């Protein structure tokens, strides 16, 4: 019993919460159907994966911040296949805050 709880705790948090109430990982927060088998759980509304892809590409190019990645996508980064298949996308998630060369945009208070 105790061991089972410890095991469950390791994967608890956003993860478990998300699996109980899955939302689209592109950040639109649309509710997804809960799959009977968690292995078949969908992560996006049809076609919405491209929205996350383009966000990740922006991050890779330095046009967006890692902080812009939706919480749902971060929680599921290890399970989203196209991210696991692309080291560049994984890097976007791993990218540190990039303190170097961050110039305040025009009109932004530094
Ligand atoms: Zn979406």
C-alpha cells in the first residue's frame, strides 16, 4: 500500500491532473475526451498540434519564450510523439531563460 502510494506520487502533479481532465496541449484549453486506455490519450484537438509546433519553432528561433509553452504541453512533453521525435523541439522545452542578449522591445520597460 505504502509503496503503491509512493509510486503514484512520483507521477502525480500536473500529469495526473491533466490525465483526469485532459485539455488540448496547444494552449487553447479545449477539453479532450478521456481515453479509456491512457496510452491512447490524445493531446490535441485535431490539427492543433501544428499550433504547438509553430510555437516551438518560434522558441527555437528566439521569437518566443519557453515560458510561453502551455502548461499542458509541458506536462506531457515526454508523451507527445512529435516532440520526442525531434531533438529541436525537445531543446525548445529545455531552453533556459536565455538571459543573454535579451533586449527590451520598444515600449517595454526594461
Ligand atoms: Zn488546441
